[in-house]
C-alpha cells in the first residue's frame, strides 16, 4: 500500500489540484483543514439559502481555528477551497452544476475549461480530499441504500467510497429517505466503522434517532482521533463514518417526516425520476411538503456537523501523522 501522509506532512500536490490562497496558507502553516462538499450546495438546497448555508458552515469550521476547504471541479481543475466569488458561482449554478461522483471525475477533468461547474458528492469529495491529504470531511447526510433497492439497485456510490478511501466523513447519519437498516448492513459488510457522537444511535438526518445502533459511541474528539489513527496505522484503508444527531431544537418529529417521505417517494415514482436525480428531487419535494421545515433542519445539522468535524481535525492534528491517511485505491 502506498504511503500518503496527512496534511501536516504537506504531501506533494497532485497536478490536478488547485489550492485556494486561504487553504494553501493554512496548509503551509500546518493548520488543520476540513473538507466540505459542493453537491449539497448546488443540488441539495435552493438559492439563496444554499449560499448562506455554505458561508455559515465555513464560518463554523473557522471558529475552531480550522480552515474549511470546499471542494468542486472548475475548468478541469479540482479546487481545494473556494473563495467567496466561486462559492457564489457554485450556489447560483444550482441544478445546472454537474453532480460529480467517482465515475464522473474523469469526464469533468478531461472536459477542461468552459465546461459547467462540477459539484462533488460525498464520494467525489472524499476522493479529492484524499488526494489533498485532508483527513476530515463534513457533509449533511451521506447517500446510502435506497428503499426498494432490491428492484432498483439504487445504492449510493458514497458507500463504496467509504469502503475504499481513507477519510473520516462527519454526518447526521444517512438521509432518512433511505433504507437506514440496509445502509448500515452494507457498511458492516465493507468494514466501515460507524461511530456516533452525542448519542448511542445512528442519526437519521432530519430526525435524531434512527432506532439503529452505531458500532460505538465516542463523544470526545481526542478519543475519536485515536480510533481513526488506530485504523489507519493498522493499514486498514477506508473511511470512518462519524454520525452526530441534528440539534434537539431543530430536529423534526419522525411521524411527520415519514409522511413527507412517503409522499415524495410516490411522486418520484409517478414522475419516473431515476439515477442521480433521485436524491435532489426528494430533498426538494420534502422541502415543499414540509413548508420549509426540512430545509431549516438540514441547515442546522450541517452547521452542527461542521463543529464536530472541526474539533476532530484539531484532535487529529495533535497526534503524530498517520501512516495511511488520505489513502485511496
Ligand atoms: N447531505 C445533504 N444534502 C445533500 C447531500 C448530502 O444534507 O444533498 C448530497 C451528497 O453530495 C451525497 C448525495 O453524496 O447527496 C447523495 O446522492 P446519491 O443518493 O445520488 O448518491
Ligand atoms: Mn443513486
């Protein structure tokens, strides 16, 4: 297995990476970094709340002395960190942005200048973060096994990426539009540890508790960091999922959410929505059905995840660099 050290060892930059001045400066100074994704901005939330949220999430990371690196593909280059003008360009592009997962990365790199902005998903962002040597990545809720996957085969590429790419993904569990039980089964099969912070159960996105246990509850960032190091120091490549629930004040009641999800799923089926359009469609439809309450919960949970991820990045920076961090195969 190739060695690829963590951010503090300043690995040689991959030629496709382009660092924002702020992230490059933080990296040179040995300050911890946290990666953020761009599909949540372009496809997961409407304008202008998406821009407001992206800025607030970056601010929540900075509050801990950590530099946020929002990742996207622009003009054939993988941007590690977006300045405010690029963040706004991403947010304004909305659904016009390409949704970039593992299979789409070669296309957007090869297309070069002039192609639409590429918004990276959890899978896409994990790959780019690993290339940049960034160990911690914050999102809202990961993709997973969709309900009805037995017939549709719809399983998010996020799960395969967690199985192979060595980045910690901080999330409020998996999106509750999914089959969470099967999602956890899949992660178990692929050896992805599922940690929970702040409660025993795996989180369910808009709802705090999924009714399903995480492998382990670890609240302390220093202990989370030791767990992550122990995995990578063993040479066990692959991600770690760190789940933490939406803050109490912003959590939505399960019955209500279940009703909106059932209706949104039925609409998706009637309209023949498939492939990568499914998740953005469901999120937008649930926002309408909930009168905006789901969006408020989504914004709150991402901000909270940002604080949890930043604390972990600080704790990891206090440990000796991992032998296997940022590894990918
Ligand atoms: N978290 C959110 N909103 C989102 C996403 C995550 O709060 O929109 C995005 C992530 O980019 C994730 C994607 O990778 O949803 C899952 O898409 P799919 O189910 O098509 O794999
Ligand atoms: Mn899918």
